[in-house]
C-alpha cells in the first residue's frame, strides 16, 4: 500500500474558550504506514472513519476543572479525500494534489452538553512532491486549511470549524527495504492566522507522526503514534493569554504524545485498509484521550481504468 500522508479529518473542534481555539485543524496521528511515500500516478479516493474521546487537561497535565467537572469531548468523523498523482515531474519528483472534506458529529460537555453535526474545515494541497528510491521515499507538501466549518464565538461546544486559515509545510520519509520492515515519519509545522471574530491567535506548533512495523504478504502490523509541541503561546489582541487556575497556564501551550497498534492489508492494485488505535499521554493544555480510525484506499484508476495506476 503506497498511500500518501494519510490525513484523517476527524477534527475535534472543541472548547475554544478553554483550550487551543478551534482544536487541531491538522488531525495529527493519521499519517502512519508509508507516510513518506506517494502512490503511483492515478486518481484515488481515500475514506477515513474515526472516533475520538477525551477529557481536557490543564497546564500541569491534570484534569481541568470547570464548574466542578472536567470538560469532555466525543466526536465521530468521516473524511472524504480525493487525490490525484500526475505523471508530471518537478525537480525530479512526481507532482500531485488533493482535497479533503470532513463531516463531523461532535458532542462536548462543558457546563452542559451540546452537539453539532456538519462539514468541518477543508484541506487543500496543490503541491505534493514525491521522490522515490528502491528502499526509501520522501514526500513534501503544503497543506492549506480553509475555515469552512460552523463556528459560534458564543458557544464553543458547537464549533466544528476554527474560523481561521492555517498553512502547514510537511515532509515525510519512509524507509522500506526488501526485508519488509518499515520506519516512517511525517513532520509538519502549523502556522495559523488570527480569528477575526474573537481576535484570538492560536500559537504555532510542530508535530510528527511516526510508525515502525512489518509488511508480510500484503499484511501490515506495527505501532504508530505522534507528538505535538506548541512553540508559541496563544494571544488575544496581541497579548499573551493569561493563566486560569485549574484550566490552563499562561499562553496555553499544548503538548501531547501518543502511541498504539496499527495494522492493515493491501493488494497489488493498491486497494487497502488500515485499522488503528492511539492512546494519548503527557497531555498539557488540550484534550487527551483515545483515537480510533479505519481507513480505506480505493485506486479508482486501477478499478475503473482496467490497469494499474
């Protein structure tokens, strides 16, 4: 399975007033198997079905307390990704582009429970470049997140969009020798614009997805995870967000590390599926919990074109 940057659009856009505003537009943890490899030229549909459940953690890593209880979030999401890998070359790399559209059903308990269902923020990447060698692969891209999801500045429980643009340069690397053992990683740096409705400017962050595993006759089994570290603090009207006892520290700099099992199967025509669970730990100033996902890759060119893409 040679899949490009698996980007799950289970975007948990929750608790803007008590954690990073808008949550993560970039759904960290989805780029596992072959995170640095792009598929052969052709048109692909990639479906992501995911579930997230977590509780808000404060700046010390303990459970955040609001109105005597810990805020919690649950979300089911389905991402619709359309990927085209062309036969054109740029700087010796294969060029591709994609669009990712999420549908989210979110429920947040923050001083009372509220739910929202709808389209989340959309991702576009017009410049995917992939270099290939027999044992290693490198992929770069520029992800652009468009604020298409619903946003309510008065009730963050029902916001499933961040209401700001962000740009995320990415680079992925995969090492897969003939032995079948794989090591992959995808590194990204997220730069956000200011929310025009609230004048809140969420801090920049660096995050990396990683995987180590084994391929055997189409089957894959290994461990996958991610980490995120916020590199700049959140601000409002240019001023660093002040600390709030029991909820967060000054700047609300988020942090998380996650790991869990990952497995799947792929055919010679690159039809594949992946099942994955990741448990979050060392969480600061953000929600921490568990992510479950199922990913299906359909090589439409191979299926309907009658030839391998």
